[in-house]
């Protein structure tokens, strides 16, 4: 992509009245645009990042979890929430059909997926089953803050599993922990994201959250450095020790964190509401056990910006960066155009800054955008038949021979 063709522009100055780092940088770098509090448009580069995060999640959901992807509606009949007793949830958006009928905007999808599966599950042979989607959710937050970490409209992956027995559910639940650890490792935050024990409500002693350590996090966790697990602040008085090794509360480290995912036992809470049952080998009607598993896709994107940004701008992990390479020409020339086309031909995703701007402006914008590798072609490098290559989060500069640049880039990405 040639940067001169972008309709978006970067901004030099900090966004007025924007307190969160992630929103400020994403808006200034041209990844998102704020439409109102808690509602953002994702621009071309922002959408590319979201899609890469989605695909990492999607791979684990399909391959590790064996789940099937669907896309369910955002408009939900209110009667489904009345059936589960969740029609008065304080974050629901309510609306009406002109022809009559009450609707809500989906804040999660238990009230849709459960009656959906009732159309297809009738026998023990139909179970277990897992379905997931990546879809927009709506929550009428009283105060929408922290940029894309907490929005009124946001992108989420939600998986729902259905099982004949509690034992089968528990096996699947443990498998989800593996999948989630794989996801966060691939996203580049695996070494600072830990499973945290949270209240299981009426269904079990615990549910689990995945918390990324960050000073700007809204959550507080008690972290066991030995076991690499944590306890959510809201349950620490009921469970005042590490669930894994028994280390006492006083010996646990208190840390701020951002919740990037959760997994939750539902037991038969929703299947009972919609009379979702199956017939076992003896033809007897039995309840279906359920679980739900969420990851905030846009929240993960904001978290990564918060974690890795420096004083110059965003620093994207290469796995989810909008482009592999930022190719910058200080004076447009045929050699740069040739390098650009050669990289595209071998499958390298390149942002080519071909604009008529000063070198200083181009390098400052490159740092703000945060693409993993910057390549500069100038009169000086052309004299030596080289290209200057620098990794975004490193100070060292390398000069690579033009004839070797394609092979070099293929290795580093």
C-alpha cells in the first residue's frame, strides 16, 4: 500500500480531552476515529490489526477447541431475556419494532445460542458441541472510559459449549485454558497474562479470568509468583490463599491488570430456561451442561497498545501489525519503487511512504504508527547500494545490500 493513497492522516498533537493512552495513540496514528464516548470507527490499518487478532483466536477455536464458527444477530427478542430472568440487566440497550415487539441489543449471546442449539440437539450423539462467533456487542456503560478497553460498542469472541455430562464439560473447560494461553502467547502478551480465579457464582466455586499485568488496569489481582496464577480481588476474602499451592494472602503480590478474556461454567442455567435437553442411550431426557468463553478482541488491541507503546508511539508485535515493513523513500526514485514491488511479489505486506514530506516528518510518523520494521532508501544508502533497516523497538541500524533485501525481509518476518 502506498501511503499517498491513504485517506487517513496522522496527527502530531495529543488528542484533546482523551485521557487513555490507547485511544490517543490509535486516533493520532490513524487506526481509529472516535464517534462518541465508547464508540469508535476502525479505519483501514485498525481493521487490519483487528482481523489479525481475530484470525489468531479463530485458529485456536477451530483447531484446539474443535468449535464451529457462526454469526448470530445483534438484535435480540426481549422475551428471551425474560425467560432467563436477565431482562433487567443494567447494561442492556432496549429498542422497539415499529410493528410492535420489544428488542435488546446483544450484550452477550446465551439467550440466542441456547434456543438455536435446541433446533439441532436432541440425542447424546449430538454432543459435545461448541459454537463461536466474532461479533459486535453492546453494553450501556454508565461511564465509558479507557478508550477501546471499555466501550459501549465493541468486538468480542464468544464461544459456547454444550455437553451431556459435567465431566465432559470439565474436560472441555480445561482444554479452553490451553487454547487461551496459546492465543495470548501468539499475540505477544503471553508472559504477562495469567489465569485468575474469580467467583463461579451459583454454578461452581470458581470461574476464570485472563488478566494482563498493567499499571493502567482497572482490576486488582493477588498474584502467586510461584504458581503464576492469581485471585481476583472480589473473592480474595473467601479464598485467602493461592488455590494451587496454598500460599497465604499476605505473601501474594497485589498487581493492577486488564481482563482480556474469561471462561465460565454455566451448568444448566440457560438450558433449563429454554428446555434444552437430550435423550441418553436409554432414551431418558437429560439436561445439557453449558460453558461460555469470551475474549474482547478490540480490548486486546487496546491492551497491546498500552503495554508496548513508548514515548514515540505504538509498537506492534509483528504477529498483528498492520504491515510487516514500513518502506520510506527520502527522495522518490526508481530503485525504491523496484524494492516495493519486489517485496510485494514475495508476499511481504508493505506500507510505502512515497509522499512529498521531509525525512523528519516521515520517521516521526513511522514511529507513531509502529510497524515492526522500518526500511529507509536515501541518496546515501543508494550510493552504497544498501537499504537502512531498523526494528521499531531497537536502536541498532543495519545496512542491507539491495540485492539481498528481499531474502533478508522474508527471514525476519
